């Protein structure tokens, strides 16, 4: 009987330790990759997007991720319109870039393959928002320069 109680106690400790480790891993992931969410509508397509508002999260972007779910994206917000430079370091899959100024598409960069060595990407005109989506999204949804863009944000999102 004593042996059985020790065994049960050991199993309980192992299970509690596993629960603590999983909880810590989930907390760390949220801490490392804030997932402010928003929705972006271009033409007749509305997609959920993760929002990046500060320099550190914009620099990390989608790097080192294995994939991006279909018809989802990552939206980069900048304090003012500029010709921001992007690169594909650590990217695992091809992307389309939709460059946005205010509420209009101002430039498009399609089917950028990873990793183009030392290649940087910038819009032809200043933009204050950049939407990264899976490659072929622009073609599949017939996105064009001048298309209106609507965005729904969490009111607590702050651009740094």
C-alpha cells in the first residue's frame, strides 16, 4: 500500500510539473509574440491580421514561422508615411506585400520568394501601413493600386 501511494504521488507531481511547463511556454509565446488582432477589408475580402506597431515586433514580423494561414495576414503600422524597407531574413514561405497610405492601396509587390539574399523591398511611394499576405493573394483577389482599404482595430493599439 505504501508503494502505491508513493507511485500516485510521483504521477501527480509529474502531471503538475508538465502543466506548469506548458503554462510557462504559452505565457512566453504571448510575451515574445504579441498578437494584437485587427481586420482588414480590401475590395470584397476581409481578413484577420496580426498587428505590429513597434520597431521590435515589426523587425521580427513573420520571420522564422513555418507558414501563415490562408487568407490571413500581418499588418505593420508606422507612425507616419515613409518608404519603409523590408527584407525576408528567416522567411520560410513566399509573400505578397500590399503597401497602404491612409485608406488606399498605393503599391503592390507580388510573390516575393524567400530568402532573396540581401534584397530589400520598399514601396514606390510613402506608406504608413504594410500588409503581408501569402503569395498569390493579390492576384486571387484582384487587388489593385487605388483600392480602398478599411481596417477595424482594437481601440488600445498604439503605434510606436
